[in-house]
C-alpha cells in the first residue's frame, strides 16, 4: 500500500465505494468522490458505472 493511500484511509477516513480492477472509487468525508489508480480501461469502466448508478458523483482523478 502506498503511503498516500494509507494516509487517506487513516486520517481522512475515506470509504471505498467500488473497485474496478486496480482502480478504486472512494468517498471522502467532505462528500467528494475520487478515482484512484488503475489502468485507462479500469478508469473508463468506473466513470461509466458512476454515470449509470451514482448520478450525484463528480469524479476527480487522483494518481495513486
């Protein structure tokens, strides 16, 4: 686990909403959603899923 992911999960109390291959869709306490890691295909699958099932999400990309 990368240090940044460890800090996010412990300090910020993030919640993993879904996983798409190596990509993780997380929700932070502020209510924002972040898409972390994964290949281009994983990220496209996550964005498509969010457009169908998580309408309120505005995804921001974070390198992980």
